[in-house]
C-alpha cells in the first residue's frame, strides 16, 4: 500500500475512517497489527501489481503521555510503545471462538511470574538462536570408508571424544603412505608370482650396485691409497739406485742410454733370441770361440765379449733385481683398484636397479664421479700428504639398502598373494589406511566439530534451567482465582451491554500453558461445543466483540482501540449496541473505527451527539498510484454549506479554467462531476433543510419535535427543489444512450448553485 499523504487519526475521542471497498482500509489495519504486535497479524503484501521486490516501510507518529514520538517501521519487528494498542478485525473471531487465547489483563501479583516466564522464554530463545548459529560443518566421509574402524569411529565422535583418541585415529605417516601405495599395487597386480621375480631381480641389481660402491670405496680408501703411494715411492727409489749403478757400469759406453729401460728391453729381447734360436745350448751371452753378436751377427772381439759379460752381470746384479721387484710390487698394488664403470654403463645399472631419475640417481652418479676423480688424482700423487679428503659412505647406500630390504619383503608378500586368495583382506587394510589418511586431512574440522558439540551440551544444560513448568503451574493456580472469574464476569457484562444475553455462550478457562491462562468460548449446556457450526455469522461477530472487549477492558493501559468494520454481519439492533459501547469506550480511550458503511458513520454521529462528543471523520480512497490516499469525506456526510462552497469556489473554477485553456474533455469531466455532487447536495438539502431534518438517511431515529418547523414550508420552496432535482437527476441515475444528458452551461450551473446557497440562507432564517 502506497500513500501520498499521511493518514491522520487526530486527537479526539473517536475517529471514523471511511472508505469504499478496495480503498485501502484493511491495508492500514494490517500495517497497524504488524507495528503493534497484535494477534493474527496476517500477511502484509507488497504491491502485487509491480514486479521486483520493494522494501516495506512506514513512519508512525503518535503522542504518549503528552510527548510526541515517531517510529520508523522497516518491515519487521514491532514498536514497543504501541504494543498496548488493541486491534479488532475479522480474524479476532478465531481467537476465542475457533480456538483459545490468553487473557491480556494480569493483576500485579501475577506480573512477577509473567516477567519471569518471559525472561526464561527469551533466554531459551536466545540460547536456541546461539545453538542454531553453530551448525555442524563436519564433512561427510566417503561411503566406502564408513565401514572401516576409522569410519565407524568418525561417525560416532561426540563431545566426549578425547584428544588422545583423535590423535590415535588421525595420524598418517610417510610409512603409512608407502604401505597404502604398496597395497594398491598388490591389488592391481594380476600376476603376483611374476611380480615377485621382478622385484627380486631388481633387488639383485640394487645389491650389486651397493656392493660395487662399497668395493670401490674400500679400494680408494686412504689406507689403500697410502699403500699404492708407498709402493710407487719404493719403485722410484730402487729404480733410481739401479740407474746410478748402471751409470757407473756403462760409463765407458760408446752410446747413450745404456742401462735404461729401453736398453733393458732390448737386452732381454736379445737374450730370448739367443737361448731360443741362435745358441740354444749356450748361456747368454755366448762368448765362446767363433761366437757372433746376436744383433749384428759380427764376430765378437775379446773387448766385445768382455762388454757383454759385464752387461749380463749388471742385469743380474742385486740392485737391479731390487728395482725390478719394487716395480713389480707397485704394479700389483696398483691393480688392486679396479676400473670404474663408464657413465653410460652406470646409467644402465641405475635403471636396472629401478632407481628413478631423481635425487637418489643423481647422488649415485655424483658418487661414482668422485671415485673416478680420486682414482685419476692417485696416478700423479707422490706423497701421502697430497691424498684428497676421504670419501664417506653416501646416504644413498643406506636408502637403497632399505629399498632392497623392502623389495625382498614385498616379493615375499607377492609370493603369498600368488599362493592364497587374500585380496579381500588387502582391500580392508587399504580402505582402513585411506580412511585414516582422510581423517588426518580433516583433523581441523574434527577438532572444530567436537568443540561445537561441547558448546551445544553447555547450551542444552543452560536451557534446562529455563524450564517454565513450575512457574506456569503456580501462575495457573493463582490465575484461577485472580483472572478467570473476573474475565468471565467482564465477558458476561459485555454480552449484556451489546444486547446479546440471549446467546447461550460462556467463556471458560481451557488450560494453562507456559504460565499463560488460555480461555475459549463454548455453548452453554450444549452437547456440542462447536460455535462456528451453531451460531449465525452475526452472533459469532457479537460474541467475538464481547470477548475482545472483556479482554482489553481489563487492562490499565490507556492505549487506543482500533476496530476494522466491527458491525459487519450485524443487524440494526446489534449495530446500535456496538456503536453505543464504542462511544462509552471513547470517553476513556481513543477509539479508531475503519468502515465502508455510511450507516455506521451516521449512527456514530447520532449517539456521539448524545454524549456531547464530536467524532473526527476522515476518508480514504484509491488513486491511480495505489490505495489508501486520504480524501474528502463523502458529500452525503459532510457539511452542506462547506461542500457547496467547495463546488462553487474551487471545483467550478477548475472546470472554468480548463475550458478557457481549451482542455474541453477535461472540463467536461469536471462539470459532470460537479453536477453529480450538486445533485447529492440538493437531495441532502431536502432532508436537512426543506424537511427540517425530521428523517435522514443512515440514521434510525425520527426527530418528531422538528415537525413543527415544517409550517414555514411554501410551494415556491418545493418548486425550486423540484426543478433542481429534475434538472440534475440525470447525473445520478443512468440514462438511455439515445437521449444522453446534456451538460448545463457553466454560467447556468453556477447560477443554480448560487440559488441553492441563497435559498438555504433565507430558509434557515425563516420562521413558521
């Protein structure tokens, strides 16, 4: 419901808000019910003819104890200052008639219990809100892992689950990861026996690689290197001594290099030739008569024979023998270091061992490269001080040794797999490991869930202390005496005041719930208590009003009453009884009545005048933008003089201006509206002026004392009214299309309105 102007109820005793059906009355009432927190608020709709979602809001201004206040309503919540305002509409008939409800009034002695119960309910509600804020974020474990011991434990975790228990089930190590992968491989293997052979072959390659590494590490150890260097030094030393001796022996030689290694090779070659071919039966050198040189085949002179004998003596001498022994020893020691594999051969062996080309493979390659470098360095080192730093046993040897052991163990397991059917057992173990891995990945969520469960237990313990059963029981006992009897008495009194004593209903206490005393209406002394099935619609309405008034009049508050069409379905007698009761209530509290019936408006004015109360009448209507727009009150209920002046001084001038501006269609519409309203004013003037108000529409009483004023009536008065009624009746009653009503000229219309105004002024002054 939109609004362009505020709807003002005024400060008077009673305010009547009039509007035709669809003008927005119910919308205002529903809004007030939501703002004031009334019973059966119903749904407050947005503009259903507009697309999208608009924000609901309203601004309510009121005065409390003489202090002006404002409340901005934004679609939710209530205004505490207006919570004592009581509102009656059609839905209230369901409260006591169709169901049961709590009496609003409470004696001061029970307010303590009510406050305590309310406090308990608010605390319980706050605890529920707090609990709802802590919704479980516990992730769902995969279905196939729920059946594992870990999954069963996870599904059963509670506030009592200990940290130790969490640690036991949520730890997943690198060894667990390895085992899980192994189990997956075992399940995937279709030929476990063949796999066992492959694993053992791979193990053999690893073992060989490790053994070679350890062998080379031993061969190139500091101790062995020192042994090689010592043999090398000894060979060099002995060879030097032999060379010195040879120099002395061969000092008279004609050629250079005698006694050198090359020369020694030549000498040994000559020896082999002599003993194997030239002089098989003679010792070398053969210096017998007629002997020849085995190299040049010349006859040996005595000098040559002596030289050859001296050469042989040198070669077979002690120093030379020592030098040769030292050289042989160096050769033997050097051969203790085997040739290392080439880089290509090493890569092949690494692949055969199943070592992936990663950090471990790099470590193996680097280690053998260091061995090769150490061996090369040893060839030119002459002293122990020059030996490089020793090589330590590399980390990869331990890792691959452990891998070799794992391969051996795994091969045994594959042998077992080949010999027996244990796949189900492997699956169970694998699922268990996978479940534990899942738990380890969700450890934080598990800790959070257990913390949440512990908090909820605390909240539940706290909520138990808010139980209102004992308070309700005690309050019910006191309310039986302090509330129910008084409430029933007020209800009976209201039925009587509304002229409905003959309706056989009674108000009885039904039960006490959470400290609230609930009442319901039932047929008195009847076998069937269904009021809705027995009472007429009007009887139901009058009984509902009586129950409402019995409820709210027990309060000490002076907040206003709001009624939405209270006389709906009521006959004339009940309608007048209700109006008189509302007038009585308005003397202590403001009464606001929404209605679409002009008869109610007339009845209120009549009975209000007897109490010297002047009702405040406001009107609302629908507009092109929506409903609920404040509007002038209907002419049938407004002051004739004021309405006539409005037609002449405002609306006629608007029509005249539209015509002068060539807005002929708009001017015609305005003139038709003026003619229609003028016709209604003429009719009202006949009732109130010509006939002196003896009988009026929408009012039941006949003012017989005013009959004496009819003596001043003349024929000319009747003729004037007859002519005006005849002239303008077509604008209030439908006419045949073939003879449409012709609009009077604006000047003629103004003249007619002026004549009525003048006549009323003269007639009011006329005496009988």
